[in-house]
């Protein structure tokens, strides 16, 4: 009776549970074994373990940093510089890879033979060459092709491109915060406008030109701050300075180093090929009947794409594109080869070398990449859920 | 989700530690040398070298390693195994070198490595001597009009290797001169050369021997010159793991033997004929007097084999550094008796 029930329970629930518990126990034991072993080995060799070094002075400089940094700052700060540089190049890469990928993906489906074929060739060439070679190609090709500082390519006397980088004017703001607040305020207004518009459409079938109102809000409000908010903007233009007979440098302005340009270029051109294929698959995955049905109820071409095709295509596109974003972020670690100061070069490279703390530094770096990738995953999963079919 | 994150972290740590464990090398504090036993058992000396630095450690097309760093490993092999060719070379980047040594992948690190306090004291290493006295310098284009480090001005860009003392010295130097500079650090020397050649940076800084060697790889070596100033002390020497003092002594005295042999005029061609020399110091060097090898558990001909098979320091320098045109002048790397600073404790 009861006994029989218990047996039944065991065979159903606990049967699944026991192997899982055993596996986890085994894993824990393995970790403990390796930890103890590593501690013993390190102890034998006179190596200490600890994270105290993070607060020591790093005493090396970094070419390019988004935050204030020089060698008198700590290793922890150097880590942050590397991390921000990794995030920067990944963000730029993801942005351009998406734009390029979507464009190429749509181009592959074009009726125009030349456009479709060029897009196909692009995809086949760039996804089949190892990324590290593409990075080297863009970097050294760019270095060889660009002129020396003194004969820079001049864009309207405000921006200059040469072998040492791309020099652009620096924005010098007065009352920058007022400008930012107005921008945030505009965004909040747009959010409520979109809600209201949807409500009107659902209830009364009324169409409100959301797009035009949004555009005028996002430009209009910040513009008003210039007139009434005391905000002003001026530009610091890079200036050519002579250091010696043939050595010149641009001072002032912002310099975008060639390492960043070529790395972002290589990463986005490579990843765009995969995104393009995802987009193509997504659009092809929406059945023709859907478009025809939408057309039959009188939707315009733009409306069909926005309201019928894209929502369905996105469901197919998002999950594999998440993978590509993750790949791009992890591939950015190839930066070390061309001296872009990302986390691998700065922290797992120079800092590791100077402190000799391989285990500590590599584990921090691994955990950092893990959390970066997981954050992208979490965000994309949230977006995917939002886009998924909502069954009513 | 949380569970899978945890599992991944665990797996990550496990694999990391797996790497860390490696194989066990020299035992701590034992009178017998575990490294020596293992080397004899394996039949070769495990030697870590650079990924290619002419004059120090460089492989030819056939994969034969040559250079003065390589000769240190060859000397150890000759002393311990009786054959200078019984060496297994592992090319290492600047970043990998110390981990490779402490984890037991290699037993001698002869890779133009600068002896510093923090390296010696902090990370489980012991430096056994100096086989090349170097110093950091700068290379610039001849046309640049820069003739001395005093001509450097704010905004100059400098290329170098990452993971070396060079990066730190460069900062010390520019800070002391109050010059702002753009540091561009590459992982491999070949990329530094290419970037400098393309004009990405105005100056290339590393050890002067390295500058001389890398200059030959530029597209027009004659358009470049090394500035006269030396901004740092870079005593380069072989390194062993901490904790195996017998092995440490073997490597130290293998190097010392080469230098002492030059001092007494003993070289690869005359060594065996000097067994009946009148000078006891020479007789000790060629194993005809005393029982010096016994202190490390080696036979008495260990030093004779080093001199015969590898040669003395002067021969090694001439063959790899002088005759290859890297640094024809020995400078500080001359014997103390001839105005240099090469001075080793007596072998007795």
C-alpha cells in the first residue's frame, strides 16, 4: 500500500535526482582535489596565492584608455581600462556588424542579380578566411596604405587621418548635464507617446504619426537647451606640431588609434557575414502567404515589413545572432596581436608578466569574459522572449 | 540558469587548476636533486628559449637552435648528460616563460631574461648568473633629426614588446624627462618591427642587443640608427626553479665554467691538451685536479666536456654575436681582466 507508493516515488522522481546529486558531488570533489593539488604545487615552488597585487602600483602605461589612467594607478585600474577597451571594441563591432549584416542579408535576397551576387561573394570570402589573418590584413594594410602624419588625409581642416590614427575634433561642452537631461526627457516623452499611439490604434483604429513626432522631440528638445538652457558646444580641432625634422604629431582633439579602427573593422566585417545569413534565413522563413494576406487587407509595403514580416523573421534571427554577438566579444581578445590594449593584452599580458600571478589573473580574466558573455546572453534572451509569439 | 552558470564556473576553475598542476619538478629542500634525476632519466635537458632572437636563441631552417642562450643549455647538457646536443628546446613568449619554468615544463630558462629583484624574490624563480650585460636603448630613423634621447618631445610614440621590463623602463625614462608619450606594446617582436617599419611609431625601444638584431629585419636597415644613450641596466641570464639548489648550482657553474675557461685561455681546441698544465686553476677546469664535480653528483670531467663541446664564453660570443654582426664590440661583456665586467667566482 504505502510502501508501494514509496517505491513508485523512488522510481519516478528520485531516480532522476540521484545521478544528478552524484554528478555534482563528483564535480565538487574534482575541484577540491585540483585546488589542493595546485596549492601544494605552488607551495612547493615558493609561489604565493592572493589578490593583494591588485592594489599595487602598475607602473606601466597604456596607449588608449577611456578613463583616467597612467602607471601610477593600480593593477585593478589597469584591469578596468582593459575591460572598458574590450567592451568598447565589442560594442562598436556589434553595432557595425548588425548594420552591415542586415544590409547584406537583405541584399542577398535582392531581385537585382549584381547586388545579390556581390552580397553572396562578400559572405563567402569573408567568412572563410580566419579572423586573425583578417585582423593582420586590415592592420598592416592600413598602416602601409595610410600617409605619414605630415601628409595626413585632410577632411575639411577639422579631421585628419594618418598612420598614427584618425584625429577628430573634441567636443567641449558647457552645461553638458542640461543637454543630457533634455535628451532623457525626450526619450521618456517618446515612450509615453508610443504607448498612447498604440492605445489609440487598438481602440479606435486611429493612426498617429509617431515617427515624425519622435524625431522632432529628440532633436527639438535638446536644441531648445542651446537657446534657453545655457548649453554651448565648441570644438577643439587637432593641430599639427613638429617634434623634430621629420617627426610630426597632432595635438588636441581626440585620436582614434589605428589598432581600434582595424580591429573593429575586421570584427564587424567577419561577423556581418554570419549575421547576413541569419537575416536571410529569417526572412525566407516567413511564408509568402503572410505577405499576401497582409497586402490583401490594404497594408502598405512598409507596414507589411514592419508589422508582419519583421516580427516573425526576428524570432528566427535573434537566437543565432546572439551567438554571433558572443563570438564577436570573445574574438575581440585577438586584439593582443595588433597591440590594441584590451583586457587580454593589458591584464592577462602585461600585468601577468609584471606580477607573475598567472593563476589569479587568468581566473579573473576568464570570469570577466564569462560575465560579459552572460550579460549579452541575458539581454538577448530577454529580447527574444519579448519578440516571441504571445499566445493569448 | 543560475545552476548552469555555477557549473560553468566550476568547470572553468577545474580546467584552470588542471593546467596549474602540470608535472612535478624539483622537490623542496631534498639533498638529492629531483630535477637532475629526472633529466638523467629523460636523457635530455628541458630548455626554454625565445621565439627567435638572432644571437641569443634562434632556430635555422632545419630547426637547429643557436645563440649564446642556447649555449648555456648545451653546456648543462654536456655537463649532466655528456652530450651537448641532448637538449629539448621549447620556444616561449615573454608572457609564458616563467609559468613554463615554475610548472616544470622546462628546467632551465635561457631566454634573454632580465634579472630583477621582484622576479628573483617573488615568483618562485632563482637567477643563477648573467650571460649578457645589456641595456635598453632607442632606435629612430636617421632622417628624423633625432640624435639623442634629449631630442624627444611631448607626443612621441614608442613601440615595444609587452610583458617585458622594457615597458616599465620606458615609463620611468619618459616620466623622469617629463615627456608625454604614446606607448604601443605588441605581443611579438615581429609585429613591433613591422609597425615601426610602417611608421606607426617614431621610435622602437628594447634591449640594445635586441635593437641591433631586429634592425636587420627592417626593410631598409641603413635608414635607422640606435641612439647612444642606455636608459637601463638589463643583466640577462639563465633562470631555474626555486627549491632545487643542486640543479641551481649545476646551471650556475656550467655558465661560470665557460667564462672562467676564457679567462684562463682554455678553449674547445686546446682543453684536452691542458690536462698536464702547470696552472692548478686550469687543471681543475679540465678535470685533472680536485673532485669538483662530486659536489653536484657529477663526474670529474663535467667541465672539460662543457669546454670541448660548447667552447668558452669568448668563443660562444664571437660565433653568435660578433661574427653575425649584431654587436661586434664586446663592451661590458668583456672579461674583467680586459676592461669588461665579466667576473665569476673561482672554480675551486
